[in-house]
């Protein structure tokens, strides 16, 4: 009986060692899987930070363009108002001159 126990013990020990090596391989696979995931998370984080910076730059550019457009619109509005005022003066002078000529024509 003692011989059988030692044979059974040897078989059990061998099974435990092989299970341990399988478990060890599984642990290594799991650890390498975790390392890969952490690297992917790191890369994704870098990409996200880059995208956030790009969005901030684009928002700043959009604000700058909007301000420039508003300034240009205001400049154009001022220019057109000056032109309208100038043309209204020309029309007024032309009307005054026309009235004077009409008056002279009627009195002749």
C-alpha cells in the first residue's frame, strides 16, 4: 500500500506541476493581454489628448475667423453708409440744380 501511495503521490505531484505550468502560461497570457490593453489605453489617451488640442485650436480659429468676419462686415457697412450719404448728397444737389434750371426755363 505504501508503494501505491508514493506512485499516486508521484502522479499527483506531476499533475500539479503540469497544472502549475498551464496556470503559469495562462497567467503569462493574461499578463501580456493586460500589458497590451494598457498600451492600447495609453495610445488611445495620447490620441484623445491630441484630438482635444486640435478641437481647441479649431475653436480658436473659428472664433478668430468670426471676429474677422464681423470686423469686415462692420467696415463694409460703414463704407456703404458713406457711399449712400455721398450719393444722397449728389442726388440732392442734382435735384436742386434741376429745380433751378426748371425755374429759369419757365421764366424765359
